C-alpha cells in the first residue's frame, strides 16, 4: 500500500452527504438565545444574516445532509484530499506509533476553509444575495470566501484582524486577487469599529471585533448577508468532508486511529476531522482519544468558562452557550491568527463539557519548533495554527516510544504555511516570544458575561 492513500479524483469518492453530529448527541445542546429577548432564536431571527438554506442546516438534527451538486463540482478541484502516512517523521522520532495526517493544504487557498466557503457562497447565490461580509483572523477564511465569491459571482467584503492584516500581507493580496475588499479591523467604516478605536486607538483587533463590524455591515443592506468561517453548527457540518474521507482512506490502508488530534480556534477544522469519529462512538461504536489543541495565550477550552456569551465584541450576535474567555477579551498578537478567538464552537464546547474531548494548550515557540521538525521530515511547512496539532502529535508519538505502545495517530494538517513565512523568519531569527495568558484581562471580560448565566 502506498504511503499516500488518495482516491481517484472522481466524484464517486467525494462524500455525498455532510455529517451532522446533532443527530447523535447524548444530551441536547443549550438553545441559542436572541440577544434582546433571551428567548430561543427562530429562523426569522437569523434571516437578516443568513440565507434560509444555511439557517435550516444550523438548526437541523438530521444525521446526513446532502451536499448540493454544484458544491461537489467545486470540491472536485481538490477533493478528495490526500491522507499521508508520516513514515519519515516516525523514523526521525524513533517511535512505534503509526502517524497519519489528512492534508487540507491542497485546496486552492491552502487550507480547509473552502470546504464551507464554497457551500455558503452557493446557498447565498441560490437565495439571490449579491454581497457577503465576513471577518478573518490569519486570512485563511477570508481568502477562501473570496475564492468562493469569485466562483459564484458574489461581492465579498472582509474585515481582517489588524494584527494579522499587518503580519500577513500575502493573505490580504490573495483576497484582493480574487476580487474581495479587505479592511483592517477595527476600522472607521462601522460604528462598532469606531467605538473600539475611540477607547483603544492602537487596538490590534480581535475576531470578536471583526465579527461585529461584518455583522453591522450585513444588517445595513437587504442584498447583503454575513458568513462565518468557524464556530456555528453549519460551518462545522460542512467541514466533516475531511473526517468522512479520512475514515474511508484509513480503511483502505487497513488501519484505524486510536487517537485523533486537531488544533482549535473556533473549532471548524477540529470538528471536520473529529466529528465523524466521535459520532461513531456516540452510536455505540469504537471509542477513541480525541485531543483538541489550542494556544496557551488564548486557552478557551482549557481555562475558559462554559457559559452563555456573545460571539462578538459589539454584542450584535445571538447568545450561545460555549467555552469563552469573555467577548471583550482581546488576545495577544501571536502568529496563529486563526486561533485568536475568545469563544469555542458550541458543539465542541458541549462535547468537551460531556467529556468526549480532551483539550490541551501549548505556547507558540514550542509549536514552531514542532512545525519545523515536521517540515524537515515530511517536506510540508505547516500553517502556524496547524503547528499546535503537530506539537501534540509529536508528544504522543514520543510517549509511544517511551512506553513501547504502537498507537495509530491521526491529525489534521489543516493548511500549509507558505503564506506565513514571515512568522517562520521571525522564529528562526529569535524574534518571537511566548505571550502570556492575560488572566486579569480575561477576569475582566468574564465579569461582563450576560446575566442569563445567573439564571
């Protein structure tokens, strides 16, 4: 069997359905609440932001949701994505573990994000929407939605967290090359942005602020809707093509993972690789160790509170029960911009609360070191976000070496680092440092949680 387990690029091997973990949850999730009334949101409440095709998926409890033909046609450009056996890395580590990685960097924008960007663009086009606003951290999501907008003839406006806007000019150029408008957030184009700048003129921004700006812009025009690249149920749903493919590819290789690892910011790539395997367990199948890895400077799962909170800094979004550091928390400007979010996807938070997910956190220097060790063995430079999953994989492989166990480890290499070379340049020059978890700032942000938590 080849070390690369890759299907022929024909649509018979691309999943025909997304997997919806809501169908298998052992306990129902807490309802999403309207920010004004604190009553469960309805489809009509969400209609100003999302097309009904997306709203139906957000609220669905059906186990399988069909992937539309036009979406699968676009997926064919890079899906099925390859699954690699990391034999050279295994040899370098001297481990008996068998390491596999699902490589999402083969997409046109180099990450997993087009899996949902294409789907959301399709549903917006189908609904007659002309323009989509969104936010982005490191730029993987913004560039992916820009790509999808170009494919479906939609105007895209992206609010990019200012620190990433400055750190990652090539991601910005990629968005603009696909025809999108990219704005550094906080900006003076929205009231939410102006409010932040009035209080903090030198603000480096956050995903929570950028979400507020994008939501505000979407609400002002009837022909405009908002799209989110992580956190929400429908986004995690679309990403399950990754795990569904990986399950079949591993079966072709005659292997079965004992452990599944993914980095977590809002939760989309982690859910994509892990949910199909967790779902198997929830339906009475095999239990595996599921590890979610986050940055120590923004430790939502490991140190956040499981509570109702806003998804944005301006408090324009519905209230969801999730692990949160507080919607007012602005994480420090570490290079893994896609992991700089104050909250975690409600579905992942719920499963972590029930004990199905094991979270851990790492500092950025040890993650960059792990990424270079992986790159020098496997020939792929990971995105800074993916380095967190790489670090956990190395740790687990070394534990296998020390114990003599021969575990099968699967992780999601959710994107390449070819647009993030400044981060590696800074690391190699010794200019990066570990950024501390700001306990006092988090405590202040958590003190402002909505009062529904006391009820």
